C-alpha cells in the first residue's frame, strides 16, 4: 500500500499540468486512503464513504458542463398531480426562467419536479434523482445526459443546493421541508452565499401562510431563531412576482465574500458617496462602526463578524434599491 501511494504521489508531484492547489487536494485524498486502510473502519462504513464521493464527483462533473449558466433549484411535492394549479404554476415558472437563460435544477421525480423539467425543456434542466424502493425512475422530461441518480439524501441535497444561486419552494411534504430547511440553514450560517428564496403558492393557497405562522409561534416566539431570521424568505403568489424577486436580487448585487474581518459585496454599478453614506444609516448594525467603504469601482467592504447574515440581506436589499432611483 505505502509503495503504491508513494508512486502515485511522485506522479502527481512530477505532473506539471496540475496546479499547486489541485496537487495538494490530491495529496490529501491519497493520505486519507492510507489512513482508512490502516484504520478499523467497518466495511459498511467504507461503502458509504466511497459511494458518497462517487455521487458528489458525478454531480460536480454534470454541473461543470453548464458552469457558465445561472442555476435555480425548484423544490416541491412529488405527489402534485398535473391537473393541479400548483403544477401549472411550476411549469410556467420553469419556462419563464429558462427563457431568461437559467438552468432549472430539480429532484427529477414526479409532481413539482416533473413540472419544472417539463416547463424548462431538456436543454435547460438538470435532474438529481434519488433511488427509492417505491420511486426510482426519473420523469420523462429530463435527458439522460442531464441526469444523476443518487443513493443518499445528503449527497443529493449538496447537489441540489451547491450550484444554485436562487431557490423556489412550492408546497410539499417531509422531503420538501427537509430541502427548504437545508437552504435556510445554509443561508443563516453563511455556508452558502446569499441567494433569493421564494415560497410560491396560488393566490388562494394558505400553505406558506400557515408555515410562517408555525415558524413565528413555535420557532421565533420560543427564541430558537432570531426574530429577523425569516427576512431571507419571500412569499409570492404569481409567476411575475417570483421572477421579479429573483431578478431584483441580482439587479445590482453580484456576489459576497469574506476577507479577513471584512465583508465584500460586488455590484454591477459603482455607487456614489451619497449612496454609501445612506447605506451606513440604513444598515448600521454589523459592528459599532461598520466602516463601509469603496474598495474599487464595484466593491463595497465593511466590518463583518461572519454571523450577521440577516443584516447582510438588508445590505443587499439596500444596494438593489439604488437601481430604482
């Protein structure tokens, strides 16, 4: 084992086409292989680890083929029938987003997943299926070349959330709630970059209003999350409102990153000194002195503790509002 690993390490070290960063990652993977070989890990646990890596790598390779296109994930019930108004809304939403150049990512099954693929079309859909005893085949509207099928829900959720920069959730059951709370947890903890999350229902529907009541009365009221944490979601009852919310989110805001103790927001347009001053008045609560300043033509920086993602959303809303002036 050691001699084989040494040979592979030497091959990696001598390959001039491999970047330093990639070389270190490959070294780390090989080191992990050695550690596992020398451990007492149960064979069944090794099966899980190998399968998980295989599924993630297959998904990453699939998404890499469409790396230049923006992606939106649509979640919802597998039990929604084609004659349901919610099914039709999903179909229309997926078609509208595909017409605007977006790739639709969905779970590849029936119901809302089928409607999203049907609306967007094969060329604009990536499916992430799950193998289940009672539901194993993908819907017929996803091309085999744009489909990956997974054994584990946790790898599937990574694939459904990691590449996307917008999320729309329609009414659903346990799986849909699991996916929604996964997205909200990632946003609340900064494990993913800020993104719009739209909860979509028909104008007559009460699903999300009842969900918000539960969140307010059972979760927020009992201080399990902060009062303002629900700012990251928006309710919508029409396709136009959903599309507008997503497009507005990226109307000026481009991206966010943390460098040291500073947060950096990239914009489409250069802000004026007056706008930066107004931003400090509108969202002053990152620190005693957030210190908003223009780093270059399109980047604003400010003191950021890595925790206050509610205020970060308020900053994004503020800078996007500049387009309306």
